[in-house]
C-alpha cells in the first residue's frame, strides 16, 4: 500500500528500524505465525491485497484512488474487479 505522498519517507508500514519490510523475513517471522494462530489454511500475505481491493470496490470507492493506494492503474481495477458481484462476499467466521 502506498502513502498519499509516495516517497521513501512516507512508507505506510515499516520495519522496527523504520525501513522497508523484507517480504521473506515478514513471511517467516510473522505471517506464518499469525495464520497458524488463526487456525486457517496458509495463504500468501499478498492475497490480502486482493481482499483489500475487493472490499474497496464493494464499498464503491473510486478505482483511481484504489489504484493509487495499491500501485496499479484504475483500468486494471476496473478490468479485474469492476464486473464482480460482491453483494454476498463475506469472510468466514473464525472461532
């Protein structure tokens, strides 16, 4: 996810040292543990991007804004998510 300022100093999420988060380090140290504690099947953290975009489209947020936040074009958002019916999209209940 990109900050509105879109510069190195404007990272939305940072490492404990204030730098970019290394994907492999995050996946091995945090993500796998989080997924395991939630007792759900493993999925790549990148899949949260798809969920975020889907929920934004369902909320009728402008595709240009979604694209700017996620580093893609409004055209890609419209092509991949625009025709999807999200009326009944709900995550499963986690116990």
